[in-house]
C-alpha cells in the first residue's frame, strides 16, 4: 500500500510557536527540509531570525498567550500564504518550584507559558484550520503524564495540554481537524543543557554529559533524545501519514514510561 493521500508536507503552511530554539527549531528545520512553508513564532526576534536564516523560514514576533498578538500572527500568515495547514503549539517553560514555594505570579507565569499559549493559538488558528482540514500538534512533556520533583506549575500545565488536545480532537474531528500531543522525555536542548549544568554542579559530576547519563541511567534507551528525533514525531502527526490518528498522546521518551519505578532497585542490584 502507498502512503496516505496528502502525506507529503511540501507546500503546506506550518506555524510553530516557540520556534526559535530547541525542539521548535528542529521542527522548523524538518518541515522546511521537506518543502513546507514554515513560520516560526516567538517573543524574541534574535533566535527566530537565526532559525529563519538557517532553514529559510519566515518569522513573526508575537506572544502566543496574548489574544491580540496571536490573532495578528494568524492574520499575517493568511495574508502571506492564504492558508494555514499545521499549527505546532510548542511554546513553554516556567513553573520550576513546588506548590508551597510558588507564589501567584509564578503560578500565573507557568500556566501562561505552558497552557495559555497553546489554548489561544489553537483558538485563533481554528477558523483557518477548519478551512484547510489541518492539524494541531501540541508539544507537552513526560511531565504531562508524571510528576517530577519541585515542578508544580510546569507539571500542571503540561498535564492540562493533554486535556486540551483531547477536547480539541473531540470537538473538531467531525470537521476534519486532527489534534494530537507529543510527550518528550529528556531532550538535548538549551533549556535542558542549563538544567544538566545545574544538576552536575549539585551532584558533583564532572560534565554536562555525565549529568545526562545520570538522568537517563534508568531509561531503557539510556540516553536523551536529539531534538530532530522529536521533530520527526511532530512531522508525522502534522502530515497525511497520520490521517486516522487524532486525540492521541505519543510518548517519545526512550522508554521511560514503561519502567516500573519500584523495580529499579533490582537493576541497581544487578538482578
């Protein structure tokens, strides 16, 4: 059997929030390499311009969590290309403290960065996506399924993204719009690199590489992902090759989610 009709992404118009660094930049590179019209969206122009120069994307400086800004971004895409086929809601960050140490401002910042960005961009893009029968791919996290230590706002926001994915899929599937989520584990991005540097210093490790090795020691694949590996999953979901998949949560974590935590001690004991 051949690929699903419309499986190619060449010529499709793809908008990526948080497109200036890390996973977002890798997604932009992957789509652009296959001939898509890529638009990277973010609040900081410098990283967006670096990505645009590297892959041939267009840039829009906008705050995905602000209605007026998101609406203007979508309008600019439509004025330029006349359509919108794929929205990748990748923006995120903030929320790295436990509940008891999270003040109102910190909570609001975490929810705004990790949830509101996706909600508002999806809402503003929906009319165009309904017309094109397009796709939304929401980048959540393994933190959308489990709870790490002292990351309350981040964890709650990423969990909520899965609920957003499912409600969008439920309501708009009948109109031909598909919506799916991706939950990466550790990925070698600038944000993760900073975390690894901090962890290495705290744990007395000699390097960032040792830190990555330590945090993936109980992951079946024993390594973090490369951003390009997550981009491949996003590209699949934002193409016709996934034409009968909607409302799904694709976990790309090297196998972390299959590990039974209470039995890790057996591995460490060499059993």
